[in-house]
């Protein structure tokens, strides 16, 4: 399925995700396979961590045009992890 933003837009989205993963590692000592948005949903909503819940609320305001941005990011992070597991296991 072709990305609606085209090849360049798809590349930019992947670079943005990579940047978010880098921030998750460098600033928050997190996994290199998880974006900050995805982590904020996992730890804030699923695990109930108040600090990450506040971060999720802030991120949702930044990405105001993308409803449930953090939940979508979490789901994408999971899909990527599952595909890597199928590939290597």
C-alpha cells in the first residue's frame, strides 16, 4: 500500500519516528524500539504512571490534528516489534 504522502513523506515520517526513538533512549533511558508517544501511552494509560500520563497529554496537544496520536504510535510500535519477532524468531 502506497503512503498517501508519497515516498518523500513516508521517508520523513520514518525519520521522525527514528528521532522520537532516539529521544526515548537519550532523554528518558528507554527502549530504542519505542517512540516517546508510544511509550507515553503504554506507561501513562496502560500502566497508570502519572508522569507519563502528563507527558501523553502534552504530546496529544502538540499533535492536535492527529486524534489518539499516542495510542496509534503505541499500536505502530507493537506492530513493528511483532514483525521483527516474526522475522528473527
